[in-house]
C-alpha cells in the first residue's frame, strides 16, 4: 500500500486512523453509500491488530460482562453504547460477512480467527471497506481538524487540506506509539473544547526490584489479585506471571491501572494484594496446624510451584525447612497472610511503551450514544480507544472498537 492522495478532493466522510475502529467505521460508512476516505499515517494501518493476541488477535470475548469496562464517564452511557451492536451480531459479521470463521479457546473463552492469524482480521476489514468503495490514503499524517462553513477541514502534513461533510476521529490513544497512535486525536478534541478525561496507561506490566521475586521469572499460576488505594480498587482472577523486572500476565495487567493512576496523581498508597490459591483460610489453618505434615515448604509445595513456595516462606520470614510443630503462633499468622493476602512490593510500571490500551480520553457525555457524533460539533465523530473506555484482557478492547467504529461509520454516512 502506498501514499495515494485522493483524486477527488471531496470525500463525504474522512476517517482519521486505519486501526481497528477506523477500519470498522470505513466498512459501515462505505456500505451505507458514503464516499469514504481513510487517512492513515503509517504505511498500511492496523498495526495493533497485527500484534494483538500474540499475532493471533483475540478478536472478541465469547461472553460480555459490561461491568468489567473501566471509565470515568457514565457507566449508563457505556452500557447504552454496548447495546448498539450485540456480541452475537458481531460474531456473525466476522464469520458470515467477512468469511472469517472464529474459534473459541476452551480454557479462556476468548475468540480468535480460526486461522490464528491477526493479519486476516486487518486484511479482511480493509478488503471489505475497499470492496464497498472506501479509499485508503496511507502515510498521511493529519495535523488538525476544524469546522468550515458547515463542513470539516482536515489538514494533512505536506499535502492539501481536505474538506468533508463528516470526520471520524479513530486515532486510538497513547499506548505503544510505534504503532502510530500518539494521542493526536485527543489533542484535536481538546482544541475543539471537547471534554477529555485524564489519560493513563492501562493493561501494563508492573515493575518491582525485589531479588526474592525477580528470581522467580517465568513462573506462572492462576491467582486472585487486587490493586487498591484510597480511591479505586480493581480485582482480577486470571494468570499471573513473574518477570525479571516485576509482574505481568492478564491478572496483573487487568488491575495495573489502579497503580498507574495513583502514581500519576503523585500518591504512594496503592497496594497490590494476591491470594495465591483458592484454598480457603480455614483449610490453610488446618494444614499448617497438622503436626504430621512435615516442613512448611512441603505443605506449601503441594499447592504452589516449588520455588514460589520457598519464596513465600521467606517473604513471611519463616525458614522453609522448619517443621510444622516448630512454628510459633506468629509465624503461622504471617504464613496465612502471605498465602491469602500477600502484599507484593512494586516500584513502577511499564507505562505507555507497552500498555495494551489507554485509559481516559473523550468523555462519553460529549457524544450521541447511537451515532458517536459530538454533541457540540455536528459532523464530528469519535470511536475506539480515543474515547474514555477500556476493558480487561480477553477481546473486550476490540469489542469496543468494533461497536463504536460501526456506529460512527453509520452515523457519519447518514449526515
Ligand atoms: C500488544 C497489544 C496486544 C493487544 N491485544 C489485544 C487483543 O488480543 N484483543 C483486544 O481486544 N485488544 C487487544 N489490544 C488492544 C487493541 O489493540 C486496541 O484497543 C485497539 O487496537 C484500539 O483500536 P483503535 O482503532 O481505537 O486505535 P489504534 O489501533 O491505535 O489505531 C489508531 C490508528 O490511527 C492512526 N493515527 C493516529 N493518529 C493519526 C494522525 N494524526 N493521522 C493519521 N493517522 C493517525 C494510527 O497510525 C493507527 O493506525 C492489544 C493492544 C496491544 C498494544
């Protein structure tokens, strides 16, 4: 794909960004009959789709729990928007209309293309948009948008401006800037007086400089984890991964925004608490009280990876080789605390560099929930990650991009 300036300088709908949301918007704007131009700064767009799900693209969840989305805007507005395109219909769109069969991963319930190739998702959407007449203007950086005589002027670096009836901002957030998303859409919105809530890195790994836990790099297990400060709390039950630099895995990513926001706001009170197994407190109390059971390490090792069992003993300041009858009351209490509500030390986070999404963004109160049109600026639409909504790992963020992209495409074409 090359840089192709439009032959005709008057498309009806211009979409800024050929990411997940922009491509979906293009499909639906073009299907509705609007002359549609996608303006994309990178060579071909869709870079996040290509790297998503480890190159497999977790395209959707198999079930949606709306309460798992995070926003500072109204949860009611969020739910109304989600109702705009039910999950079943989205699945049917990909399988029947894009001819992209999906497969459900048994363990997680996540949906992937049966081909296991993220490229098929990006290429399928782009091919459908093009088949309906949409054009891609690649390697074109939009530098500004402004209302002009009832239309919209779109300024492009080193190229003439374009005047359109409707403009859709699908520029994504600030995460993983090397994919092309640098927050320019957020800047456009602010400049136009649209309310933008503070942005923050979300679904990002947490850093910790603790030799005891850093040495466990590579160990993964299912946990229940909570991140909490005086203002916010998030809990997840999923896989946890020790890394050389700290902690990652879906469970950690899903709660990381609480730590990020506390740090962004200059607070140091955010805590990370882990329950390592599903075994209830009474059962652990019983097991640690069983005088026949051997050493502390051998009891923990039955339920936990061996090296983690040893590290947790040390974290509780209990020598792993001590036998159960040797334990004093205080040591037993410290072990229970570490097993059931282990406070993990952490020092920082990986930030936008690797964050899977950006939290914050354009407030949902600014847009019409059916069409994604700005309430202040007729003809201006927003979709995808530029809006103040993100979801947990599991296909929720593409779901948001698909729902809002489709609504914006249809809405913009109708103008
Ligand atoms: C490593 C990784 C893995 C992920 N895996 C998954 C997954 O498996 N499942 C899931 O649901 N979500 C996943 N996500 C999140 C998901 O990719 C995003 O939520 C989604 O791509 C957001 O789509 P978007 O179209 O709003 O923004 P983006 O995908 O960021 O697209 C924005 C587009 O706009 C272009 N652009 C920006 N500014 C301009 C400008 N000024 N002029 C022209 N073009 C511009 C950019 O180049 C880019 O192509 C993952 C994210 C990452 C980083």
